[in-house]
C-alpha cells in the first residue's frame, strides 16, 4: 500500500493508492492549518485487509509538530526523512491532509479520535469522473503507471468531494493507534 503517498498521501499517513487527488499549488496554507494532534504522537499502523475483513498490523512511527506543520517519521522508513504535512478540518474530527510529493500537492481524508487516526486513502476512481461535470474537480486523467489523477484547485470543492465519497464508503484503509506505538493486547474492532 506504500508508494505514491510517499507521493500520494497521508503524508506518509498512507501509501499506494489507485490514484490521487492533487493540485499544482497548496490548497491549505500553513497559517490556515489546524493542529489537532499533540506536539509528539506515537502510533502503530494497522491496514485494512479487504479479503479477510480485518485490521493487519503494519509499522510504527511518530508524528511531531514542527512549527507550522507536522512531520511523520516511520520507525523503519525506507527514507529516514521526515514527511511534512498539514491538516484542515472539514467537519467533526475529519480533516483533509495535504503533503507535497515533490511534483504536486496530494490530499487524503483522515478522522481523528482520542485513541486513533483513521486514514481513508481517497483514491481518484472512475466514479470520480462525475465530479468533473459537477465542477468540483478540474480534471480526471489516467496514467497506467500510477492510476488516475483528479486535479483540484479549490479547498472548498475538494472538501465537498471528500464528504461525498466518505458518505458512500465509510471503511478506512488505515488505522493509526495512538500511544506508545506498541501493538494492543487484543484485536482491534472494525469500525
């Protein structure tokens, strides 16, 4: 699951998506971002296994506030560099996450609860073509190497798209259990 969101998102709070939502310029300015997490937060990542319908344990790491952004660092990162990202609230405990992939800004949806962060891995899927005709995304393109790309230029429109997609598909792709980064003693419930 881990590729383009090291080009495609959560900001490293994510991974390989079928494609992503991206913009040429940032849609969240640092002075407009929200900071719902503490100064330093440990996590243990669990990824949703669609076939087995269960959470599978993955990696651990830390999210740290660094001035006007957050940095995410996996304990066993292939690239030990911090992955900076911003969050902006779009409704109760739900945020658009923005990360610079190097060639574009990419976006995802996360929900933050007291004990976990749920990452939705918002892919740009064929069903997303309808958002072009509705004027909510600027363009939809297909690249056989990366999947689809939905180009956006308005935070408000992106927030509307993410709310619509989340209403249709409630299953998150990643669950970041907050705390020490150690695995819980009991299996996690499906939400």
